[in-house]
C-alpha cells in the first residue's frame, strides 16, 4: 500500500480516532492506517470509512488523484487520494517523519503542541487525548487547540498560548479545485513587542509508489515542489507561497527537519532524485503588541501524462461580471534538453466567457530547467452570477506532446457601474462655489480625489464637503482653478474611477468683434490700431500683441492679436500688413558726358536721381578707381525697396608713350666663378613712373653671357637695354692640410680617411689617387693624392704608409703522458702550447718530437716553434714526462656507506700513482651524481650532501686514453 503525499502545513492530521500511546513512533512504511475502498480509474465504486462515526466533509471528493478535507471524529484530516489513502500528521518535530507541518519561532521561543498540557476542542466539544501522538522536546507548548468547521469549504484551527501568542489557521477548499488554501494569522497578546519572528511551513513529499522525487523552485510564482515520473505520469506536489518567502528549501527530509529546528533554511533545492522534504520560511523583524501577521500559502497536487513541459496555473483567481483581467501561468522545461517551438493555446469551459494569451503570442524556446511566465486575458460576461467558477486551461505543445493546467476563476460579484460622470465647472471669480457629482449602480463607497500635480484623497473640511458621497461641494475655488477632480467608486468586488473634471473658471474664450481682420497695404510705411473682442465675463477686451504696430520696411508681415480675459481664457487673430513700393528712382540728368585721359582717372563725380519714398538718391558704381582702361561706368539708383534704375557714362584711356631707360649704357659685370644676382636697371614711364627692367636669364650665371633688360608699361609700350656678364676661373684648389700625416699600423691597414681641399668656385673637393688603399705586408708605401676642379685647375700631395709586424710570443707547458697498452703515445703542438700569440696571426706551430715509446720513459725535452704570416718565428722548450701505467688496478664493485668504517669510501687500489684520471658516476637515467678530474679515493656515496638510495650506478674512470667502466652497487 503506497503512502499519500501531503504538505498540510498544520500541527493536526491523523489517520483515525484510535488512541495510540504517546511514545508511539510511526514507521515510514507502516500498514496500520485506516484503509478505504476507492474509486479506480475504471470503476465508480465509492469508498467508505471503516472506523469513523462522524465524517463531516469540508471539501473535496473521494476519487483518485484528488484532495479532501474532513473532520472525522475528533480529528481534522487533510488527505490526498493517490490509489490508497492514509491519514498523516504533518508537523516539524523529530520522529519517523521529520520535516512536516508548521514551526513558529518568536522572541527566542519555539511553539509546538504538548499533549500533556494542551486542551483540545472540536466544534466546541472537548476532545481529550485526540492529539496523543504529538511530541515536544522542551519547546513552549500551546495550552489550547480549537478545531472548527465553518461551512462546506472552510475550517479553522486556533492554537493559543494564553496571554502570549495565538496562531489561527483557516483552511479553505475552493469548490471543484485541486488545491487547498492556508491562511495563518499570528497575533501577539504578550503586551510588549516581539522580535525575530520566523514561521516555517512544509512537509515530507509523499506520492504513490516510491516517494522519492526531484525538487524544484519557481521564483516567479514562489512555488516550491517535488515531482517524479511514475508509470507514464508526471506527479507533482508543491507549496505555493502567495507571499514572497524569506527562504525556501527542498532536500533530504532529515536535512530539512534539522534546518527548520535550527530556525534557518538554506535557500537551496536538491535536484537529484531523493527522499524529499520541502519547506518555506517567512520572517518578520518585529510584531507589536496586539499586531497580527498574516501569511498565505497553497498546497496543490498534479498528476499528468509525462511531457517535456510542465504547465502551472495561478491559484485563487476571482473576477467580476463584465470585468477583463490578466492572469499569469508558468511553463517550465521538464526535460534534459532545450525545448524549441513551444506553441500556446487557451480554452475556457463556460459559454459567454473568453480567454486570449497576450504574452508570449508567438512560438518560443526554453533551456534546460528554464521557465516562462505566460499572461492570459480573461473576460467574464456581464450576465455571470456570483459564485460561478470558470476553468481556464492553458496548453503548451512541443515535439507533438501537450502539457496543460487549469486556473479556477470564481465570479465574486460585479464592479460598480457609473451612470453619470462628473463635468467641468466654470467660474468667473475665485470666490465662486462649485459642485461635482457622479452617479453609479452597485456602489457602496465614494472617495473623491484631487490632482494639483498628483492624485490624492480629499477629506471633509475646509472648502470641501460631501467628499465621502456622490457629490463633492467646493465652497471657495480660490487657488483651486485648474485642478482636476475624480471619484473612486467601490464595492466588495473592487473599485473603478470616474472621468476627471476641471475647475475651469471662466472657460469661454473672448470672441473677436471682427471675424476676419482686413489686410493693411501701403507703399512706404504703416501704423496699426488694436482690434477688440467681447468676453463672457470681462466684456470688451482690447487686443495686445508682441509684434510691432509700426512698419517702415518693405515686405509682408503677420501680426498676431491676443485677447485674454481675467480668468486666463485666450483667443487670437492674425492680421496681414503689406508694405510694397513699386516706383523706381528717376535720373536728374538725362545724358552723362564722356571723361578722357592718357593714363588714368582717379575720381568721378556721382550723378543723382529722385525717388518717391527716399527723395534724392546718389548713384553707385561697381567700377574700381583709378580707372586705367577705357570703361563704361554704369551708375545705379536703388531706393532700398528693390526698385532700381541705371545710367551709363564713358571713361576713355589711351597711353602711347614707351618707357625711357634711366642710364644710357650699362656697365660690364666680371666674376671668376658665377654671378648669383644682378641689380635690375630702371626706366621712367609717362604713366607708370619708374619701371624696373626684367630679364629671362636664369641665376646663377656661370658662363659669359649678354643679358637683355626689358622695360614694359601697363599699356604694352616696350623698350630694351643690353648688359655683359664675363666669367673666368684661374685658381686651383687649396689642400685643407698643408702636410698629410704618416699612417703607421701593425699588420695591415685600409685607408678610409680621404684628404680634402677647398676650391674658390666649387668649395670642398676630395682627393683622388691611382695608388692602392689596402696594405697587408710589412713595409713603407707612398700614396699620391690629386685635387682637380671643374675648370681644370689642379694640385697634388703625397702621404706615407708604414706597416709593422713583430715576432710571435711563445708560451709552453709541461705535460705527463701514459704509454698505451702497446707501449706508444703521441702528442701534438696543441698539447704543449699554453697560449702562444702573434699581433698579426699565427700561421703554424711545430714540435721537434711528437712520438714516444717505452725507451722514452721519464722526462723528455721538446721544442715548440711558432711562425706568423710575415715569416717571423720564435721557439720555446717544454718537458714531456712519459709514464708506464699499472693496468692492474683493483676497482671494487660496491660501496656500503653505513658508518661502520668498512667500505664507507669507494677506494680504487693503485690510483695514487696515477695523475689526470677523471671519475664520472651516473644514475639509471643518465644524470651525473659524482665527478672528479683527478680522483683520489674520496667518494662516500652521497649526492648533494645526501646518501644515495640503494641500487646500481654506472662509472667511467679515464684519462682520455685509457678508460675503465662498469657498475658499482650502493648497499647500506
């Protein structure tokens, strides 16, 4: 028999009226609950209680997958039919089923039921011992519990700690719904303020079959739940916090229980399948004496075909006849993949109602675990009767599967209906009185509001009366003109607001006395007179304008005349003003006489004309003075209003005289190198005066030339004059150094410092030579440098080059060599050389003796000769000691560095007679762990100051000619 899921968040739910001993601990899978016959999915057999003599059903049906609330005997029972039925108690306490029901923490106290101290009443009748299964562990106990049925849909449980605190739970089952409403009212009766109030609600998430499930939290609807898939169905049980909780938790039931008892939830959801419990927590910082804190929550059960989507409907929706209202569903992705192309549809079960999804209106997608709020607009017909419940269903379809849920919407009456709206009120004086009225049907309250910048409620008093009735009287409008007024009309369903109305004062605009003002037209100037208007309150009003009333300039103007009465009502008119002068000025002289000159005319006397508006007008001309060519001067007379007349006058200029050179002949110009400039000669012209000659010669002049100077006046009269320029260079370059220094270098030299000279015409001139500029051989050489300018003038200089090379420096070293196994050994000059050198480089090194045999054992003298590239050579002797080595060395193959003074050091017997034998020891990865260039029995099996681990190591003992190799074992 499977257990039911329950989240009744109360201290009271039992399985029967049997009295069970107080220390009874309920097993999670016990079978001793009252069993009922139930109606299956295919039969219509009613179940009947076995043991209850009283069964007062508050709400719900005895059918599969439904909720039901009973008062059976002396127990309040909230249960779910999931295929087998069991009564369950739900409370937060350590027992076999921790983490259920409610838990109140206030002012440092935890409030629970203590059966030994608590009196119980069911519908006013004492029910002693009815709650004998409840346990308490030192918490503060209630001293009275009252369980009452109010009607067929409501029950209450009141838990009282006399004189301190009271918790009133109202349980409501909306007809035909699949959820239960809970409302807790927590009231402070202690006489002083309480602090840190924490209220917890929750329970173990039982469902049919295995009760393990996956938790989830939907923040948009404050919904905490658990769901599982079972036999093709998605079963979901949850709490929906109608008020935003401080915290929530969905986790293993023992964990939730512990966190509740610690008065702090974690705000987390464990999304793996587990033995789940859920809880919501609300907090209030303080609860004043006499203050009541109200908390709402809902328990709901959903059993649907498995799809990729879960649709959750809103709860506790109401609507008035004729009202249109938006409600919010939630669509959640229940799969492990992204769900795309989700399409929404809607339907309502009652005729005359309409539903329409307004957001989102097109297909959408949801990521894994994501959810989407969906807004549905519901319209209730005006004929609907109070108490009617409509079922609005939202369906979400994707991947050929459809998920849905329905919202239960109850008709709760009708909103008021406005018959007559308030109308604007006109006043002519600030001391006038006005009244605003509204009439409505089905109304129980009227609240007038005023807006002088924002809306606020009006209270009786001052200039107002009747603000809580359908008529608002204002006895004095002073300071209120322009304010808006409206009435908020209410009943038990809700409220509506009337249209707004104004205190307008005199709202009639002044009426102009002339409907259309005539245009005013003149040629030169116009002055205007103000028109008038007649006003409802103020009588005759003379217009004002911000525009000018006198016009002296040509053009068309619009004058706006404004009329304003004492109450600020305004009207306006436009009047057109046209100033249009069309007569051009008339010249005072019919024909103007010609003016003649040979060079220029520097001034003219302007003629005049007479204008009808401007009087005498002096002519103007665009001709620039002085006039130097024959010109027709056009004189223009303009009156300033766009009227123009013109006259023409001839000015004749005729110059025929050429310029005369100021000097009869020009002197020759002589230079050795070039002439970079010439002083231009001048001539005198009858009109232009002094004229400077011009020439087409380019500068500088570097060869002898005849320069032609031209004098031309502005009228094309030309004369010319010649001048000779003579160029003759005879001076050779001068070396910059009177004597060139000798160049002395060791070994070789490349000449890069080229001597220079200075020429009178060309400036700097570098020397050239036919001799070589590179010398690598010891000796003395002469370089001849030559300086030549472009005119063939030249001079030469000699420079000495000396190359020096010294003898080589020879340095030797004595060496010791060992005969090989055949009794032979060979050496090279490099074995004896110890850093010989030469300034210019060593060409070769030679030894007089290079091979030795057993006959040469002992010291032998050899000579090293060094020769440089210039053929210079030097020699020096050295000692070569020839040794016959002992090839019977005793090399041990192990070392035992354990501190016992035996084999702690690796000793090679016979090594003391050897010189120049190096020792290298390697580990197994080829790393050198010991090295000596002249080993003398000192290795102690250490590396970097630490003993090596036991193992085999490879060694090479060699002087470069003879090598000994093998393995040595380190054994401690």
